[in-house]
C-alpha cells in the first residue's frame, strides 16, 4: 500500500484511540479494539471508517439522561416554531375542518 493511502487509516486509528482513551464512557482496553477497527474500516471503505470515528464521541451522549431530556425539549421547541401554522386559510384557528 503506498504511503499516501496509509495516512487516512493511520489518522482514523489515532483519533479513535485517543477518543476512547479520553472519554470515561469506554472501558479500559476498548481503545485497542477501536483503533484496530477504525484503521481497518478506513483502509477498506474510507466513508465507513469516517462514520465510525465520528460516532465514537457521540455514543456516550445517549447514556446521559440530561442530554436526552434536553434533546426532547429542543425538538418540541423546534416543532412549535417551525411546524405547521395554527391558522387555516379562512382565518379561523384550530384543526382540520370540512369546507362546503
């Protein structure tokens, strides 16, 4: 394998190893598995390896109840702000009604 093609898998392995070693979510020897898996995935399919490496720091967020509550609250605010309008075309407020 030529040197330029080895750079991306090496960087993916370094980032995966550093992420799993730094975050307290992952158990002790998980960085070895994550490094090997990220390097192999990036060498085989670069986009798949990139997705794996970028998912590693996000996975611990699903374990924190405060994060889940905040995401649910923000999605409700987003829906209230950018959802369907509460006014119909005839100016009346309310749900769907039959015309005619």
